[in-house]
């Protein structure tokens, strides 16, 4: 069954400073900051929430439909998506803009300086949910602000249940806007920091949110996640990765697992475990779209991780 994934497309440029930022920045001179970093290590990755989620969901044997906006430099990314067998018919290309660009510099202390150029992402409002009538459910992932507002209303208008996943875009919205998102959504998923911010902005506590949706999912990284649904809280342990290389994109992999469970009609315990395993598989590889597995391999790892079979 097709799942509509509204979210961003981006190029991620990741650089590593072979030193500490503190050795280059004088705190008492921050008002006249003028520094340059020599970064001998750099890689460029395909990223953005829409394709990250679609990439993972495709490996699970489902049919993701990414809906996003890209720019004049989209060519290499288009070919990558094509090679992955992911649909491109709802990716709008705007020739007068660049695809969103994320520049991340990390030092040896794991501090990061991130610069974001939103580019074509800011025009995501041009896409319309009703243009993908075959979608049976969806997810509203981080994207351009106006696009997220419009797509939430459109999901509700056409009767397609969707996950509200505000991610890093959550601070862009007022309490009133966030309350509206929750009221329109069928499910809400946030990490623990986002959950604290959502509560602060809306003035709602857990019961206020969970009684308005079918499930509230709160992730806590290596400590697992909790699914609040039907008046109960289901604790999901974190699946154990074989090695830890790069946490970037683990949240998107987890959300692909949620979509997989919802599409397959799994109970919440099974769905949460599938999502947890997706995050563990992703963290084993650098980049957000470089890990590989077959559905049979995934089912075997599920059995090995949780001692039960994946229905």
C-alpha cells in the first residue's frame, strides 16, 4: 500500500575539523568573530527527511511516495532515487533555486556548527496531497514551514491518516499552530527534547496529546522509546546495533519502521520493535542512505533481537 511522505530533500555536506573549536574561537572576541577552519575530511551525502524515510521504507518492501521540492542541482540526486526504485513523480523541481543544502562541521569534541540553506524546500507548499490519491496513509516530516501547514490541512481534508513528525522544524511553530497539527494528525512522533518543547509551546501534557491521537510516540535514542496509546504506555527497548558509526538519520529510519508497522497492521509492540531495529541498522553506517538489507535479513534480525518472529 502506498505511503505519502511529505518532507525535505537536501544535500548534506559533512566536514570534520581535526581539532577543537575552542582552540580557534576566542570567547571574549565573539563580537568580531572571523575564523576559518581547515577541514581535511569531507563527504557529501544524499539527505532530507522525505527521501531518508522513503529509502528505508522501500527496503522494507513497501511503496513510498516522496512529495518534496528540489532545485536546479537535483540531477545526481534524481539518478540516485531512480537507482533505488523510488518514485519521483511527486518531486517538484524548481530551476530557479538550489536544492536545500546542509553544511555540518564537527570537531573532535563532537561539537557541531551547522549552516542550512533551505532553497527549494521553502516552496514545498506548491505540492498538494490530493495529487497522490493512491496514498493510504502518510507522514508529515520536517519541510518548509508553509508547506507543513498546508499539507496537514490537506491530509485531513482528503481523509488520509498521517503521522505528525515536526522534528527540527518544531521551533518554527506557535503553540496554537502545534495544537492544530495535533488535532489534525492521527499519530504524533517526537524525540524526548522535542516532546519537552511541544509541551512547553502547547501547554498540553501527555494525556492532552494522547487522547487527541491514536498514538503518541516519544523516542529517547539509545534508551529506547515509549508509545502512549489507548490509555497505556508501551516501552520499546532500543535494538542493539552491531557497531555505532553515525546517528544521523536514525530518526528517519525509525519513522520508516512506524510506517511499515502501520501499513502491515501490526500491533504497537511489534511496530515499535520494527522501528527500533530500523534505527539500529542505520546507526551502523555513515550517511543516511548507505545501509543495505533485504526484507528477509530484516526479519531474521528482528527474530534475533527480540526473540519472536515478525508477522
